[in-house]
């Protein structure tokens, strides 16, 4: 016969189709079989390959056969488990579950699926082979880490999707979803800080400084300064490096936000931001030999503080309301004042507001660029009191004030020089 009839649907399969089904069924059982062999399990030599073939062939034979085959497999697994118990051997629960999953994957192959059973077989094999690493990771977790991960998931995947995605209030002052997104980002930043510090110790401070600056430089400094206090050595050089790294990342992020929405505004802001970023890089290069990160034993607390995150979210909400009212009542140049205030909490949101106003023609692209530069400067300067309050190092504070003011002054001179050349007056 050149064709075979599938009893469950009346579909005719060519020999080539059946060969393909059998080849895939054998293929998905092979890696699991090999992994079980390497792990010295009793089941594995041929069992997984036969089970996957049985699943595929039972579908071709009809639904009734598939149910009978699955029931028979459960009986075999049960008997094998009882035999292990009777012989006082450990019950290979994971292996038995893998057998059942392999049969289900064979069923999917028989139904004509390709991607799902192959991908699932690869993932299952990977999970089986990673048992030692996963076990070590699980034993290394602490209760506060698990609680923080659950809290982050609650903020991001439970609360955020149900919030309104449009502005509310008499003057359309607040967008709840956008405001909560900032809360989620800050929560994720705190958790990322913890993970990087746990993995890389003090080296993680530099990674976190860059990543944190891309989200919120002020929040990053507030998080990182807590860890700097734990250093046994003088944190001055490291604090300067971390501050400059967050500032550079913040400059880049604001420029990218502006470029995405209003390229002309980004061109207006590029000169001052690039000049300030280049100056920061020059300082970092000059003191690169002073910032060797020592290996320290930091006393890490909870990776995610709900109270701290919610406080920041409340402050951000106030800034959003003030910024919207400022746009409505203070006019074009009044937005520069709002930008100064907005940079104290979130220069990213202020930059986004400037881009939005420029897109709608409420302010010129040049004004949006100037507002982005101003809010970036304010954000850079807002790091200083945080570091001073957290570290209580007068020498460090004086150095950071001098460096920050020099960078901001360079940005102002560049901005006014470009404005004068282009004929744009503030």
C-alpha cells in the first residue's frame, strides 16, 4: 500500500509523511535518552525513544489507541516506582515524569506539530542536564531574595497591566500606567543592583552604574551609595567613577530618547551633551588607575525595598503633575523651569515630555533640545547631595562639586555657543 489511513481524522498519510513523523519522534527521544544514560539512570537506553515513537504511532492508529497507550504507560511508570520502593531504591520521579512528557511530545508529532515537540524536548533535556547547577543555585537563595523576586513580578505583571493607559483627572495630569512603569523600572534597578553585586562583588558597581544611569541616574546613585558605605577602603575614587558613569549613561539615554521622537531636537541637544560626556570620559581616563575595585564582603540587605520604591513613585507622580501644569500655564520658556525641577527626580520623563511637546508643535525642537540639556545638568548635580549624605566625606564632596560644576559649565558654554551660531535665542 502506498498510503496509510489515520483512524482519528480520516487523513491519508504518504509514506514520506510517516517517515518524517518517525524520524522526528526518534529525534526528540534521543537527547533525553542520552542525558539519562550519562546520569546513570535505569531508564534511558531505549525507553525514551520507544516512548516517543509510541506516542506518535498511537495518534496515527486513532484516539482510542492513544488513550490506551497513555494508560498503559502510566501503569508501567507506577509499577516501576513500586518496584523501586520494594527494593529500597530511590524513586526516580524526575525520570518517570520525563517519560510521560516524552510520550506527550510523541503525540504532538503524530498530530503534525514540529516546532513545539522539538523545542520542548531540547528544553527538557537542558533542565535535566542542569540539575547540579540548579540545585546549587536553589540552595544559595535566601528568603528575602525570593520575596523580592515575587514582589517585582507582582509590580510588573499583575498591577501594571490592569492600570489605565490613558491620562486621567480634570486636566489630564496623570497617566497611571506610565507612572507605575517608572515604579517598576526602579524596582527592577534595585534588584539588578543586588544581582550584579552578588555575582561580581565590587566590580558589579561599575556595571550597575551604567545600567542604572540608563534608567535613572539619581536612583542609581541612591542605591549604589549604600554599598559604597560598606567599603573598608577610602571610597572617594570609586564614588567619583560611579557618579561619572551614571551621568554619562544618563546623557546618552536622554539623547537617544530625543533622537527617537524628534531628531531635530536631538541635534540641538547633541553638542552640549556630547561635550559633557567627553569631559566625563576624560576625567575617568585620568583617574583609571585609582579605581581598582577591591574584593569586598558586602553585607547585602533586601534586594528590593517596596517602601523606597513607592516613595520614589510618589515623588515622580508629583513631578508629572507639576510638569503638565507648567506646560499648560508657563509657556515655552516656562518649560525650562519645569525641566530644572524635573531633572531632580527623572530627567528621562522630562525629556519625554519635551519630545512630546515638540512633536505636537507646542515648543520648538530647539527648545526641546535645550530643555533636555538643562534637565540632564540638573540630574547630574542632584547626585551630589545624595553622595554627601550617604558617605559623609568632605573631601569627596568638594571634588565632586568641582568636577560636576566644571562639566555643567562646559555644557552651558557649548549650548550658548551653538545657540548664538544658529541664531536661536533663549
